[in-house]
C-alpha cells in the first residue's frame, strides 16, 4: 500500500467512525413480512454494462411487488451519468479524495430510516461500504466480502462470485428470518 493510500485509508476510517456514532438505527431482527421499508445499495458497474446490474434490478422489481417501500441507490464506476436511470445513483464524481460519497442523492438516502438494508454488491467498494455502515436500518443483510468488509447482521457467502446465485441465497435468508 502506498503512502497516499495509507493516508487515504486512515481518513476514510476516521470519517466512518464519526458518522457511525451519529447513525440512528435501532438494530433488531426484522421479519420480512413486517418490514415496511427496504433500502437497497448496489454496484452498477459502467452505465453500458446493463447485463451486470440486470439481476439486481430484477430482484428490486420482485421486492416492489411485495408492496413494500423500496429505496435503491447504486454506484456507477464512471464519472458522469445520464439522467433517467429509474433509480437513485452516484458516480466516481461524487466520491471525495478518501472515497466518501457526497451529494444530494447520498444525503437524501442517508436521511431516512429503513426497516431492512440490503447490500447487493459482491466486491469491496468503499463508497458503498460507507453507505452501508452509516445507513440507519433495523437490520442489515449483505454478501460476505472478507474480514475487513462491512459487517452486516447476516451475510450470505457466495464462493463462486455469482451475483444471481447470491441473490437467490439472500432471498432464502430473508424468508427464513422470523422474530
């Protein structure tokens, strides 16, 4: 790790500690049938990579059919986005020098409280991990990404790094969770 990356990582961790102290979620097990609001954080790749995000968008549509309020937000790995994506998103342009997301979309997402937070990204992304750590939610679920990654209340481990399979596993986990 270069000196710049070490400094960047140090300031990222400090900002995360400060923000986590102010996150106002009341952690508890949330039965999926009782949940009213679900936040979804996901990695969307490049804008032209629609095949990459198609499984997540399909999963979000299936969640919407349950009648719950779904609030998705995506990170695009590029600097500029088109306007009408159909969901909230931020890009590299909205990351500061220590990889913290900023901007109106991010602030609005973090200002809400959710019953369940679903973190639907397989690889490490500091901006998404920051949102996951600081979002106020009763229960946080995600994919296991290694020792130093975001710690959810429950995680699915997908050894094949197959997003569609991981989403099926997460859906099964949601169905099994009872109060």
